[in-house]
């Protein structure tokens, strides 16, 4: 399973890229807005300079022609730009048209398997089920990943990648990988937590203390 970073913060992207684990970046309008004063196009171009992999840029139109227009514009910014489109009927129309123009899409805000199946049939490159936001409603979000993976694997015509989104903690990463997701997109904080273990810290301290106390 590949790891993407779910952020528009260039410092976080630069740092995670230096770990050698990053295969792509996802953004959304909320994440872009969090980076005060940053221009959308410039931000996407700067991310593309830091990471050699798919970078999702989200449309804000509600109708298919508007989504297609935005998608064509964003895709021209860099070959790695993937167009994020919401899981709606207008979204399906936009995905199929963008796919016809060889522009890759990431169908976002997916909350049920039928949205995922139809997005794949329309030609989505990536589907983004929102695990954490489903968990927030008291329902097991990971079950959606399992169902989509099962549906996609049974259909040899479907090549759409399953991207586990709305990741809230390291266990979500583990369970996404076990469920067969192709990608997990993670907030930077969750990636940092993923490499923390008190026994690792204690082990390092002990090794150093023993090393210093060795008799030569
Ligand atoms: O980028 C989409 C998704 O990962 C958002 O996550 O935490 O806002 O539910 P969250």
C-alpha cells in the first residue's frame, strides 16, 4: 500500500518526502484554505516540485461542465495533477468526460460502495472513501474499504485504485493495508505517530547507556 500525505502544507510535504516514503499528495479546498495567502496554482506547482507522484487538486463546481473546465485547467499545470471530483451524478459525468480526454480523476467524498462502483465504471483513476468521517457517525468506516476492494477485485475491467482517506490514527493505516487499499492518504501528524513507540525510545536510551558504560 502506498502512502500519500493529506495536506497542502509545504513544510510537512518537504519533511515527509525526505523520509523516502511518500508516493503522492492529496489536497482539498479546506486544506488549501488552511495555508493562508497561498495561491492554489502556485501551491500545486510547489508540491509537484517536492513529490514525484500524483497530486490531487479538487474542483469546486457543482455541475459537470464546470468540473470539466476546472479539471482541464488544473491538469495543464503539471502532468502529475489528478482532478478531485465529488461523488455525485454531475461528478460521474465529469469523470467520464475527463477520462475521455485522458485526464486522471480522484472521486472524493465517497461514503458507500455504490458510489465507488459507479465512479469506477465512469473511469475514475482513484476512489477516495472517507474512513474517519464514517467512524464519526458510529459506523465502521473500514468496512467500506473492505467492500470496495472486494467489488473492484471481482471485476477485471476495473483498474480504479482504492485510496483510504480521512485517516485519523495509525491503526487506520494498518487496517487499510490489511483490507487491501492501494493507497492511504494521511495527515502529517498521523505519519509522525506511526513511527513512535515507547519501547523504541526506551531501547535507544538503554543501548546508549550501556555503550557509554562499557569498559574498554
Ligand atoms: O482529503 C480528504 C480527507 O482525507 C479529509 O479528511 O480528516 O477532513 O475527514 P478529514
